[in-house]
């Protein structure tokens, strides 16, 4: 009896995560969204993308990926804020956690908290972790991969999907969240340095890993949940109304432009922040902390 009660509780909890989704809103989900393309086409897309990305990326990543060792990370921790959570770092951690907490509250209140699985919310959670974590190889790896996935936050700023928000408060939180995770927190983490050091520009292993993680998260994790719930998580069921490639082939376009964005955005973003810091004389024009290896050749994996 207790076993069935637990199962019923789990079922009700799962249902509460998407029972409030309004399928009448375009791009939110529903039967029409589910039927936008056939199930066979979805499986074919997933299989083809798996073969392409698996064969081309995995061998290179396994050979080339390098993450600094603990002693090397400790040497990079020059600023006191790179070793402890204080000052602006603590303030950003509080602000980002507060904004994310409000968004979680909105979604729980409306029974749509399944949308917290969308990439921008995941990136927000990742940045909360980075702001509150101690220097380690794990934080280095997460920071470097996350740098190459920030393109989604910028796309959300340029192509906002606001038709699912019913209140001004939700829209305000949307803009604050994306501004913070796109143009405030990442440059600050680069300024902090230490564990938040960028790989050399010629090192493509980290962006390739970002492509692989992003693809498997989208096509296997999000798509599986979206098919079960009819909720259009990150537009895996049907294209968003603001998608410039709206149509039956939107996934194929996405699997072309999104890997290209991952491979190029993180590098371009890092270069821009480097020269902005240099222009503002934030670090006296020297390549320190985050940019210590930016213009060096990548080391081989050990």
C-alpha cells in the first residue's frame, strides 16, 4: 500500500510540473505541436545527428581535452576573490539566486515548472554554482563548457519569446535573468580568474565538448520528456513563433547553426571581453588569470 502511495505521489508531482501549460498559446506545446513533424522523422533526425556528432567529435575530444591540475589552478588564483566568496562575487550570487528563485516561484505557482529544464535556466543554475564554488578542476571544466553555451542567452535577448508570460513581473524577471547570465556574470568570472580561466583560442576540444553535451541534452533528455508531456521544451517539439527558420526543417537548421554558434561564440565572446578589459585597463593590459593561456598553444591531455 505504501509503495502505491509513493508512486501516486510521484505521479502527481510530475503532473504538477506541466499541468498548467496552456497549449492554446502558439509554441507552448500540445497535440498540434507534437504532430508538427512525424514521430518517424524525429527518430530519423536523432539517429542521423547522433551518428554525425558521435563519429566526428568523440575521437577528437578524447585525444585533445586538457584540464589544468589542482596545483596549476591554485597558482592561477591570484586575487583573493578567486579563493573565497566575498564582495561583488557574493552580491552577484545573492542577486542571481534571488531572481532565479522568483522565476522558480512563478513556475511552481502556475504548475509549469517543467520549463526549468530549458537551457537558459540550466545555465543560470550553473552560474549560481560557479559563483559559490571553491577552485577545482570541476569548476574549471564547467566554466569552460558553459562559456560556449552562452549563445542561447543572447539569442533569447535578440529573439525573445514572451507570449507565454501572463504578468509584467515574469517579463521583468526574464530580461533581468538573461542580461545577468549573458553580459554580467561571465565577464565577472573571467575577471575573478583562478579556476575561471579560459582555454587557448586554438583549443577546440572544449567547444566540441559543448556541442556534444548540448546535442545529447536536447535530443535525448529534453526531447524524451517533451514527447511524454507534450510540452515544447526549448522548441524540440515544434519551432518557436520567433524562429527565423520556422517550418518542418527547423531542427536541421538548428543542428547546423547551433553547433556553429557553439564553436564560434565562446571564442569571440572571450576575445571581446579580453580587449574590453584591456581597453578599460582593468588588469594593466597584461594577460593574467582568465587570459593566462588565451594566446598560447593548447597542452595535450594528460
